[in-house]
């Protein structure tokens, strides 16, 4: 009588991912830990790919949640086994984390400024500049002049002419340093508005004072007035 042995089929990379993420979604902690322990080296090699959401996943909120929670849970399971490398991968480098904070804070300040909350926008922007001192790189070259430029706009609208001039001059200088001609033109126009202290200014449909760069892309009806700063 012959002896037969049966082997379970080997899971492909995508199959392993799906089984793991489905186990996370089902709150099957035991299976997640077992699979992670069994396939740890392979999972470590796969996580860099799992960090990037495919377009089909990004377009579906439910799939995005399934994917993100799956990656985080698997990384946590690996950490429980004594391997923190996956958690560190998901966290990114300290510099990457600062840049994410910077972008989010800048957008929050922009929203405050658009709503007329100048003091809040100024506070956020000043905190950004304090926290990011010494950072370098292409992302900084893009964000730093925009931060100073928005700070200059917030100061101007809040009635602080000298501070507005200083921040806007810094934005223009930073743009010139990286040969951003469009940025130089925008902040040159902003400086002219600040230096003149009066003249024709425009407001949008909500009555918010517009900067020259906003007027360049504005559509619809605009209100205008002559005022002193």
C-alpha cells in the first residue's frame, strides 16, 4: 500500500497579502500572527510594495481602508515578534514626517487665511518656519517660499505692513535662488501692493481681499475699491 503526502499550495505574493488583510478585516488576530511568523522574511520584502496603494484601491474608500488597516496590522504583528523594521518603514524618516506636517499645516493656514482668520494663519505659519529650520531639499525649495509668501499675505491683510514686506521679500529671494521666475513675479507684485500702501484692490464674491496671484487665475465677477493700508 503506497503512502501519499499532501502539501498545501504555496500562496503567491498577492494571495498572501489578501489572506493577511482579510484576516485583519475579520479581526482574526491569531491567523494574522501565525501567517506573519511563518512568512516574516517574505513579508518584509513585500511591504515596500504594499506601502503604495494601487489606483483601483485608492478609488474605493472601502478598499483603501481594508488595505491600510491590513498593512498596519501586519507591521504591528511583526513588531510583536521582535521585528520593528516594518513599523519604521511605515513611519518614514524623521525628515519625511516633518514634510508631511509642513504640508498639512500649510493647507490649514491657507484655509484660515481664506476664511479671514489672519491671526490663526500667522500663528500656524510662524510655527511651521520655527519647526523646519535647517531643512534642505527640493521639497523645501517648493514649500519654503510659499510659506513665507502666505505669511506675507496674512500680515498684509492683518495690517502689519513691515512684517508683510519682510516675509514677502524673503519669499521672492527664495524663488530667485532656485530660479523660479513665476514666483519672483508674483512676490514682486505683492511687494508693490504692500509698498504702495494704497490703490486699486480687488475682492472675491465673498468680499475677501485678493492677492495678485489669485487675481491671475480668478474667474467670475470681482469687487474693487480704492483703499489705504
